[in-house]
C-alpha cells in the first residue's frame, strides 16, 4: 500500500528543491521539515494580521538595485551568514555566498507568482518577511516578527528531510 501523505511530501520537497536550485548567491545546507509554525502561532505573532503596520516600506517604483540595498540594510544581511528560507512548508537552511546576488534572486525567484520571501535567523528567534502586500499597494513591505516566544527555538530539533 502506498502512503499518499509521504508521496505528497516527497513531491513537495522535490518541487522546493527545483525552485531553490535557481537561486544564485546561496549554498543550500539542508532542507528541514517545517513543523515549527502552526496557524495559531502565526496568528499570535501577527503574521496574518491585515492591520499590522510594516516595520519599513520600500517604494514599489524603486529600482532593483535600490530594493536590494534596502533589504540588505533592513535585514542586516552579509556574505557568510546562515539563514533559513521558509518556502513551501519547508525551512531551507542556507549560507549566503554572494549577498547582493542572493537578495536579488530571493526577491525574484522564491515565489513563482509574486515577489518576496521570508527568512529566519539561524537561531530561529526572528523572521523577516519582504513582500508586496495588499496592506499597501504602493510599497514593498518589510515585516519583522519576534520568535522568542516560540515553543521550540532549538535549531537542532528540526527534522531534516
């Protein structure tokens, strides 16, 4: 008997790997099952809030270079850092090998139907989401979420897939 759930998970993982393989400027370290955020937790940190004020705004008419520079500054990204990318219900642990190329590619290639991405610090204590959002259609929104109240903040407990 074929386990349908396992097959779906494998297909989703392969789709994620294919998607991430197009992102330049990063080196993937591992793919980990994302069981750390449930809907209740995300609501609790304000992730789904339509009234949350953005932590910063980048004008939508900005050039690609200006967008990249703003994201670099706001998220304090540097070459050599290790982050998690939250995509397709997985956490992709990666190291930045070329920070400008990484941000440009993450911005343009993470979501096939829109621009934006969500990254989480190596320590799993802060998440940054950069996206075009219906809360403000004239700006790119930069949102930060404190994950310190997260039930399990130990990265070693994530389940590799």
